[in-house]
């Protein structure tokens, strides 16, 4: 996924958080910063969600071990829940816990099957 | 202050948060986003700080009413404390509560005098 498409997906999900009464910001330099950072950080007075955000036309998406490691590290230090938000082609956003991703040799795999079996929809993750 | 200098100040303060055991991220498109956003958001397991970040060679700095309004709005929805972090030339970072800024006709004024009288140093704001 290109950087531009990635930003578009992030902005789309950011907007949905705001429409549902959550604050949500996009991180500058996520993935290139010298400090760990999620793509999005959403919060309300009770919970904080650190979100790695992906959109794909395929039915599966690989995430690097570094991406997931940084997501978990940031979430631990900040005091947030780590989530991978992924939207497969023309489908809903699913929120998958990092521990439900399938570990491969060098990556983590998020598939539509995992999303449907173990992921949460937006309305579920915010409630 | 130019955008480049602004980013440099933000990165400097971001680094100090991490060095002190806090997570801190810089916001993409702060000031131009369609959603309110602080320059920085720092957090640990207990507290969250939404920070508007300024560095100046002068002894005073004006902030727009929109900047401060967005800072306060974001902080309220996210559940964070709003702070203006400002470093005057060759001095420490001071953290000023928005309510301690001096309101003028069209702006808010952060001065070195206000910072020294009412602001907190970094070590104070994180404790």
C-alpha cells in the first residue's frame, strides 16, 4: 500500500472515531520515527486505543514484526490497548488484537478469515 | 516560527518525554487537520498530556484563539490535560496552563514572565 493510500485509510478511520464521540489523532512519521508510534491514537475519558491501520484490496495483509513490536511497546508505555485495524476490499473495518495475528517466519499475517473469526467491528471495539 | 523550526522543537520535547519514561507522539497535520489536535500527546499509565509546543527567540509568544480552543477541545474529548509548552531563547521548557495565558483581543499571550511565575518545569509537570 502506498503512503498516500495509507494516509487516506487513516483519515477515514480517524473521522469515524470523531463521529462516534472519540478523539483521534494521526501520528507524524509513524514507521519512520526514532520512537515507537502507532498510526492512530484514539481516546475518550475512559479508554485509549493505539491503532495500526491497514487497508488492502487483497484478503490478507502482512505486517512486519517491527510494526507490531512498536505498536505493543507504545501501547504499554502510554497505557493504551494495542489494535490492528484492517479493512479488506469493500468490507468493514475489523479490529484485531495483535495476539490473534498469525505469526510467520518474518511477519505477522492478518487475514479476512482471522478478522471475521476473531476481530471486532468498530461498534464493538468502542463499546 | 517556521514549520521546520516548529517540528524541531516538537521532536526535542518528544525525546525528553521518552527519556523520562513517558510515551509521546507528534501529530500529523496539527493546525491544518479538520479535527482538533495538539502538537504532541504524551502519556504514561496514569496521565495524558495534550501539548501545544512553541519555541521562540523572543520573550513572548502569541497563540491564536483557534490553537488554544482546539487544544482544550481535544483534551476534553480525549481525557487529557491541556498544556502549552514553551521554550524561550536558551531557557528551559515551561509548561503553562491555558487558563494562565493572558487573553488579548484576538490572541493569547505566553510571556517569559507568566512562564516563570505560573509555569511548571518539565520535571514538575511530569510528577
